[in-house]
C-alpha cells in the first residue's frame, strides 16, 4: 500500500530557499518537535552560521520540506553545529519574547540565599 503524499507548504519552502540563497547555498536543518505547535525547522546557514527557523504541522511535513529543498541536510545539535551557530541580536530578542522589552525586573525570589 502506497503512503499518502505530503503537502509541502510552498511558503515555507520559498522562505527556506531564500535563506539558503543568502547563506552560501546550503544549511543544516535541525527538526525539533514542540508539542501541539508542530515541528520547528531550525536552520544553521553555511556562511557565518546564521540562524533561521520555520514551523510546520508535523515531523512528516518537516522531513518532506527538507527533502524538497536542495542544499539542506538534517543535523543534530551536536558540538560541531553549536560551535558554528551565530545568533543575531534580533533573534535573541525574538526568542526572549516579552522579556526583551523590559527595563525593570522583579527581584529574584532566592536573592537572600545569593547574598
């Protein structure tokens, strides 16, 4: 019995191809399940190790996206990959969410222990 074909999101493929064009033509993709939200495809570019990411619904779709983009290979967060990953300041702010815009922070609950 043949497996059903997977619909590869064209917007995701297009944005990944654009990322690759800016990053020397290739990148490593780390496929990370994030619960009900789906699967994060984190990209580490060849040229400078800049990060990019896209979300898809499930692992089958994530693997189909990787298979449909030339210059993209699946990898893991190992020592070699993390040593070349270069996180831009804007990406740090994006990952920090609401905390990135804060000017004041509450005192740590364990501050008496730390003093």
